[in-house]
């Protein structure tokens, strides 16, 4: 039986060495799912490469001593290094881990990480060639950033994760943990909300450790072949809007990375799914996108507004640009604005010729993602304030557009990528785009006659119109989820006003006046329940029955309220059953509604239509309870 067995292997890191080969043992590949395909499928993200050897010197004698044999010696634990290589390893380890170099390394990692985490929330791993270097590097970093340290394993920004025992030096002991403690530390490193950001390791966690928020790996340990590939894929996991991973090289792994990719597919090597130099890949595109976004705003002199000084200059400039972009949704001049659900960065495109606003949102999003790849580069630093300004505009428009999205359909806006904050932002505080539009709080209670008066004097009519429309539209959606009749009524009122504005039958001031009246009607709807003594659900059934004119004329109001109360009880009693999906339950409910209406003398000629409307109202209530 065994002689006829087939041997099938699954591997993510194929090996092709002189003395060992995956293909030699198992034969030709049956199927290959390469890294390029995984990136296209959204299973992993691309991993870029950034060399930093020029910033942290590695002496020539150490670089020459790091050969393939030496790389292999660093794969296992320090105790597993062969006697023949121990002298060589100790010599190189002493050079790599010299006090001067450790100080340089600590300083560069801190500067690089602080620049990177400002634009990309997440975590990073630092890989060292020995436990001694890991501990010394920790001490050097903590000397620069004392607040990153904590004696408590549940606290602190920086931790060392190494193995050891009681015979190890005293300096190692605070970093040596038992299995349960290491498991708790691993949970912290995988939790995006946990303050732990940086972990220093020697060999632990380079395989079998999964932390999707981790996007950066600082490598100061010789690695090659499958071990190198396994290690750097710690940062290729997808996580929310994480754009890519980054390998920062302090020891010279570029050639080893190239050799390791030789066993992968031609597509992976051609597309550089792992290891493309982030500088050559991102910086030219970053500068192009910056130029494109700047050109899109050439109609607005935002540079002069920013240069006027004062803590509010940044806010004024953002508001001016937002107002301009909102006014570009069609070709009309002046204050006109196309009142359609046009896509921004977070919508699916529905137009062959996107507006300036849509182009700005798309290019600005790409600009920010590219900036996040190289935040510490001189080129990125030179345009940092511009990127901060553009992103503040994008965030403001996104906030307005999100106002009329439902919670389950709304995209998560920048959950991983943080808003880039420049000194301008810090000086003016957080921008409240609704407040700048004259809405101190995003609530329809502020849309009143006083708001209408202020609108006529406003210089940002596009911004105010868009903010108000989305605010009202969102309120209408909320009402429609509980009350079919009221939702339809207010939706028709809003659509009619906006259509007449779009067709230029009325001007901006007139459409605002109608929206103010609609806001008053919505607030009156809220008060009706209190005045009639009905709950929201009872009021919804009450409104459904009032659509019948003969019922309004023939039946007393108290009777209609009693029917509404009983209908609510019927639906509530069936709440535990998903009656929308079960024909028998629906039929039983329909029969009970008919009997209830007939019992209270509801006009029989209108009963079928009333029953259908009540059924629809019951479905809406059941769906949102």
C-alpha cells in the first residue's frame, strides 16, 4: 500500500539549495498560487524594501564575514551554533553590536518609526542577530524615549521577546518570560488598539506569528533563503486600509532577498511582490501626485490664505477649497451645485467624466498612501505640510459625504492610515466642517430661520448646501426605517425641492428656505408621538391608516389609536419569528390584521390597501428591531 502512495507537499517558502530542494523531493509543482496573485486577490499586501546601511555603519570586516555559512548559523538559537563557527560569530556579533553602532541604530530606528507611525498606525518588529544586541538596543532606545518603557508587561510601547533561563546575565532577566507570559505579549502585539508598537526579537516570532497591524520590519540580522522569506512576510498581512509592508535593512540583505526570490514565479520576480526599493517605487509617483493635486486646486489661492497667518488660516483655507470642490460637481458657475449622489473617494464611480472633486478625492487618497511609504525621505518632508492640507480637505469632504450613509454601508475612513498633522493643524485644532458650514452640531435643530438668514450672507454656499442636504437626507432615512408613510412624505418633499433647484426653477436661497421648512416638519413629526400619546411604532401604524381619507372621515381618532396599539402588540408578539421569510406566518399575520380592522369598523373598501401598507410597515419595524 505504501509503495503506491503519493507524496504531496504544501509550502509557502519553496527551497532550491545544493543539498536540498522542494522540487527534487516532491516533483514538479501541481499548482502555484504566487504572491502576485495573493496581492491581486487582496489576501496579502506588497512588501517594499528600504536600505538604511548608509545611516548605520557596518564595518567592512563584518560585512565580508557574513557569508552563506554564517547566515545559516543565525537561523537557530545561539546555543545551536557549531563550535567551528562560534569564534567567527562572536567576532562579527561584537562588531555589529558595538556600543557606537547600537547608539546609531537606536537613533535611526526611533526617527524612522516616529515619522512612519505619524502617517500609518500599526506595529513594527526589530530583528537583531543576538539576544545581547536585542537587550542593549532596548536600553539605547529607552534612553532616547523613556516613556516607551514599562516594567509591567501589560504596559509600554517597546518590548523585547527572547528565550532564556535563570543562568543568563541579569540584564536579560526582565525580558525572559514563560510560555503564558509570551502568549500574553503576542496578544498585545496583535491587537491594533494596544499601545505596544515595537517588539525586538532575535529568532522568536519570525515564523508562525501573525499580527495584521504590523507593517514594518527593521532587519539587523543576516538572513537568507526560506528563513528570510518567512521572516519578512510577517508584514504582508492585510489589515483595514494598510497599503503595504516595509522591510528596513541595516545589515545588507538585498542580494539574499534577490536570491530568495529566485525560487518564486516569474510574475513575482517581475512585479517585485516583495523587495522593490521603496524609494524608486514611491518617490517619483509621490511627486507626480503632488503636482496633480496642486493643479486641481489652481482656481483657489489656498497658498495665500494659509500664508495670511493666524490660528484660523488653516481652517479658512480648508473651508474655501471644500466649497470650491463641492461646486465642481457640474459645469454650472457661481453657487450652483448638482444635487445628485455623486461618488467621491469612497463611492463606486458612475460617471465617465469625473468632476474635479472626484478627481481630487482619488488623487489625494493616492498621494497620502504614497506619502505613508516614505514619510522620512527628504522629498516627502518637503511637501509634508501640503499633504496635511490636502488630506484635511479630503477628510472634510468625506465627513460631509458620510453624513448620509448608513452605518453598515459606510466605509471605514482611514482606520489604519492616520491623518497627517502639520504645524498648521496643531495650531488651529481639529477642523469641524459642519461648524464651518454654520452647523455648530450636525443636527436638524440648527436648520431654522436664523440659519436661512445667515446663508444669504455666506461666502461658502456650496459647502452649506451640501452639508444641509446630506444632514436632512440622513434624517429622512432614519425616519423611513421606522415609519414608511412619513419617510415617503419627507423623501418626496426633499426630492421635489432639489429637482427644482437642479432645473433652476428656484435659486440657492429658495431651496434653503424649503429645506428649513422640511426640517421644521421633521421636528414636528417627532413631537406628534408625544402629543398623541403613541410610541414611534404605534405612530407609524397610525400614519399608515390615516392615508385612507374615508377612514379619517368615518372613524374616531381614539379608535385609530387603539388599532395602532393592537397592531404594535401583534408585531411585537411575532418578533421572535422571522415571519418575513415564512409564508405561513405572513399569512397568519395578514389574517389577524384584516380581522382587527374589521372589528374596529375600518372601511371595508379600503381594507386591502390598508392591509398591504400595514404589512409593509410591520416588515420595516421587524427588520430594525
